[in-house]
């Protein structure tokens, strides 16, 4: 695709839409805007615009669409697959200034937000009002617009589902500049093809989310976590399908290995309650009465002890919760700090294949001579597996990366898993997506892209 | 669009794919296959094929796509908007023979079914295995394929959500005959545009569902209903947002008026527990302990009494539950039996606008001189409003139908509601959909249709 460059003439037009102090070019932009959190792909936009409203975005898109200027949207830039990188230069729209919580509707149990609200701001606002916004991805400084764009999942998906399940309505600026409203505060909807569900998880390639109506639930009155050590990862992970089978419905079931905990302790400068064992599962249970929550976690604790758990730590004080969950939240950063470079595999497999998949990554690590730590959401089958460069030469690293990714995605496919559980496809995982989906699905996705974005100007080179 | 007719030559080819005894033509087909449950639009297919497998459907579609023969899929034919009517003749595929429950996976909490399994068969199977399939539309003899195609909602949406929330994976035959797999047993998915969510609610226009992986939940151990009479509908419906606000989370909140109950009593030949009052709300609460369920319903019962409820009947015996819920299930048929012809409006509005909307339909009924009974899902804002012909002449009926539909959809729009909560758009509601959505959304939907069905052969003339 041949795109138009942003020259002085284009800047003059953009300054008619947006005040000059919110338009940055060249050196002013800053290196951070050339990459995302994982940094596998790097390119700078020609112009960075700090947008503040639906109307501004609509005007910019009308102009960019006419002129064939590529546009990419960026929230906090915490993505891991390069989805927010301006591959073709052009215009980058930064939405972090659109960070107002617009309305709490206690009769419809919804909150209406702008896309730049951070996940931590939203969850705090909800809790202050005695509500819970259930999606709970590890990266709390991500924007809610970014969370919707990747259909972020997080820890509580076992009980509560993912971001998709909490998006009731969206206001979207199309690549043509037209503004559409999808869904609303309504609970049911069978009114035509679900464009709302297409937007969710489309990684900024189909339209620009400028407002979201999100569903809230009542804040559970009680929440208790269990930290359960096992002698090895196999034993830990094999307990998980049994927990699911017991119908106890934990809020979260995370798994972690000793090595990752040690990195997190070092990274945070704080002790984890226990790090003597090789493998752990961390569960949360929530509900409205202590009896009910106790009944649930008792069942699970007994089940784990029967299956060889070494102990069961009850994490019920605020201090202990803080220490355990802040460590869990720091795993990605801690592993990143432990190596020279890394890449990530975010596969999702059926929950009863997690143990097999992790065993496979351990074998792969040995065979190929690469450190491959992992942690993740055992309860929903979504694994975060990290490929660490450590002391490798660039050439060796690239070669091994290819081999390992290839082997892991093939194994996931064999288990009827999918390429991404929650981090998306972006730029980095495109070829694995098209390999798994095949020609028919990719052709339909390209057709959908064309229906939304006939000139191919919005986030080109991503997903499809 | 110019379609190819089914002549002896086409039948010869079809008989090479499907045994002759499952191919019906002309008079053999039967009048039922010309319309759906509401019967607003009528047309016979040229050929009816009783399909039994993905492979058969794939072969038929490859041929039909080449020859430009229109194809429509029919389950039980319980639709209300003409979505399964063969508007352009051609081939009708009947899926009721594909009615096997293929697998119960207790480790992943999924059940895999063919599309012709009836909702009542699925829910019975789930309960026999100590699981619940939560979606609970009134029409229990609908197929699960039809439920997915309309994103059916049902009574339990207040607590459990709609069909969309329980579809984990689909096998789909595309209009081109290609077979694709969407989703799977995985709980999270951020792997490209969600074609699975596009298929759900697409009313047989984008592809043919031949297998579905559905999510189950643990069967709640306790379930209690409350029947609460009020002096009038306003008082009954105004209590509902307060119930939602109380965060008690009922499984269902239905509303019904005295007239509808009397029709149902007559239709079923059975007494309802109480029919002295003008308006009722019927709630269910479920959970794993009686104490918890009692706590929830106590809160709600007190709240309703405070707001003028005349009484609170606790429906906890199997016999009483049966009498109340079988009446609720018979409302549509009972109203249908009470008049010469009827049409339906299935709007969904934010939950706190239900009272206003129903008040509006009462005014409209008076002004226009038409009987407009209603019932529906007060807890999720999805209303079923019936326009009854009674003794009207055809011309008067058609004119008043137009006026009333027009007024109701405009009012729903004013309240930020949508055309259909769960029955879909099909043929009957197309113009209201396009009026509400406007050109940009309709253009995108047509583009999506084209991406799936380049020759426009699958269920033409529906939705878009």
C-alpha cells in the first residue's frame, strides 16, 4: 500500500483541527512512542497528536482517509505484540488524555468511560463505589481502550470471564471518520451482526474506541487467596482440572515456579510468603459470606493435599494479599529484568492441557538450550511463556526464537489451543495466526478489514 | 440478485450427494416449511434436504455456490421474524436430524452438540449430569443451532447472560462450502477478529453451524422463585431497578399482567397460583445454600413490600414451580390463541426504562384502538410486546401495525434501546434496523456479508 507522507502542508491542516501544543513532530515525540512494552518492532510516527475528543478524532480520520495517511492509536503502550507501533509512520493518536470516568449508572450497573482511563483507575473507582470491574490483567497501567482492543483477560477469568464479557456499548470513530454507536446499556442484543464484538480484540485495526459502557458487578464482600506449594510443576498443574471438576469455582487459579518468584522478590525487594518449593498454585475465592468462601476453599485445599500439595497457606490479611499479588503482578517485569532480551508466547489451550503444555516447554528449553520460564492463568488455560536471550549472540537468538515459537504454536494447535489468549496478534504473531487459521478464515478477516477501512489507513500491517 | 432455479438437472446432482429419501420436492415438503412460528412472510423452498453431517452440507454448499442457488437453513422453525423462510425458493437444509450430543467434557466444563439438538434436550442432559446450561429462552423446542443464530437470551440472562456467553467454539460451513473451526474449548481468545461472535446472532446469513462447543456451569443446588403481585404495572416495574440496585442478583425477573395470566390459564387448562392482581413480577434466585438464597430473596421481598407489593408468594415446591413457570412458558402461545393474528415487538431497553416503555405501549393501545398485551424480561430490559389483530379488517390491521411498530421502535431508540433483544431481525425487522443503525453501520454489515458470502446465496434477503 502506498501511503502519503506527513509534510508541512499536512501539518498545517492538522493544526486547523487540533491546537498546536498537542501536535508533536520529529525529536519532540520521544523514543518511547516508537515501540511497545516488548519492543520487538520499532518505528516512529511522523506526527504524534494528543487527542481529547470523539469529534477531534473524527475530523483527523476524515482528513487522513482522504489523504491516505496511515493512523495508529496508542494508549499506555503496554502491549506485547507491536500492535501500537506506527509501522508505516504517519499519524499516531495518543488517547491517554481522554481519561474521564463519565458516568456511574447504579440502576443499570454500568460505568461509562473514555478510552484513556487506566485499568487501575477504573478498578479503584468501581471499588470505591462498592462495585467490582472483574477483568484483572496483570498490567494495571494499561488503558481500558487497550484492554478492549486486545480483549484482555487477566486473573479473574476463571470465574468472571474476560473484557469482552464486560463491554456493553462502544462509541467508535471509523477509519472514514464516521462515528457509530454499538450496543449501549442494554443487556441483550440480537440486532444485526455484532460489530461491537468485532471491535473488541481488533487491536486498533477496525475503528477507534472513544467511549465505552462497561458492566459492573456487586463487590464481593469476602475474598481469600490460597497459596499452595507442590514438589514439582507437574503435580501442581495436574491438580487444576480436578479443581475445575470439583465445581468449586475459584475466582483465579494462577501457577508460578520458584525461579520466577525469586526474580520477583529481587525485582520488588520484598519477600514472598514462601519460596522453598519448586511450584505453586495461587487461588482466590470470593463471595458474599465467609462461610461460603470457606466451604469452597476447604474443598479445594483438601483436594490439593490429597494430590500431594506440600502445604496450604491461607492468604487472608491485607498485608499477605498485597505481598502475594504484587509479586504476581511483577512477574513479567521481573523476568524481563533477569535477561538481556526476551519474547513472549501467550497461547491458550483447553484447561486440561496446561500441564502437558508446560511439560513440553520444559523439554524444549533443555533440548534447545534456552531458558523458558513461564507463569500464567492455569485456571483458564492461558499461559505466558518467556523466551530469554540471556548470553546468546543475535544470530543464534533469532534462529532459536523461530524454532521455539514454531514448536510451541504447533503444540498448542495439536491441543486445539489458539495463538493468543489475551495479548493479541499485532505485528509479531501474524504468521502464526494465518498458519493456524488457513486461507478461508484469513480471507474473511481481510474482507472485514476492507468493510471497515476501505483505504487501509488504520493501523496497517497488523493482525490481517 | 438473479438466482438459479432447482430443476431436474440440479436434483440429479443433489441426489449424488444425499440419498434420495432425504430430498423432498413440491407437495412432499409440507406447508409448515413455508413459514416460521409467527408466519408474517410465506414462501416455499424448491427442495428440502434433511442433512446429517458437516460433509454433506459442505458438498451441497459447494454446488449451490457454483450454481447460484439460494440456500436457507431451518431448525425447528420456531423463529418469529421470518429468518428461516426460503424467500427466494431454492434449497432448504433441515438440521433437526443432526441432533446428537457428542461429548460432555467435565474437565473443561463443556458440552459439544450438533445444531439440531433441542434446547429442552440440552438442558435436561446438562441437569442429569449435575450441570446447568444457563440460557433459558421460553421456546424449549427450538434447536440450539437456532438459539445460537439469534443469540437467544431467555429468562436467566439477569444473572447468567445470553447464548453468546455460552458458545466457546463453532464448526461452520461457509457459503463457499469451506469448513472452518472458530474458538474451541479455550476460555480466552485474542486471536484475530472474533468470527465466532459474528456467527452468533447472524441468523443463518453468514455460515451454517454444524457443531457447537458450549460452556456449562455447576448446577446450583437450590432454586426458589417469588411471585409478587402489585396493584398496577407501574408499581411492579418501578420496583425492578431498585432490585438491581440492591445487588441481590436474581437469576430471573419476569413481569406479567393479569390478562396474560388468564389467557395462559385458559390455554393450559391449569390455574396459576394467584390471578387477583393486575400486575406481577416473578423472580428466581439460585445458589448452593438455602441460607444464601433466602438472604437474597428476603432482601428483595422486603424491598418490594416497601414499594407497595400486595403480597409475596414463595414458590419453592416442584409443583408450584411447575405451575408458575409452565404458565410463563405458554404466554406467547396463549396470546396467539386469544386473537386472529398477531405480530411482535422484541425491543430491548436499558433496565431502568422498562416501566416507561410499557406505560408508553399502554397509551399507544388506547390511542390507536389496538390490544397490545406484553410480558417479558424486566430484569434485562427485553420486552415482548404483542400487537393483536382481533376483529380488525386486513387494511386497518396493516395500517395500524405500521403506525404502532414505528412508534414503538422510535420510543425504544429515544431510550437508547435496540430493535431486537433476542428474536433477531430476519425479514420482518430489517427496515427498523437500518433506520436505527444508519448508513455507516449497514454498509459495514453488508461488507461483512460479502466477505462471508460473495455470491449472496446464503439466506438472501435477511438482516442486511
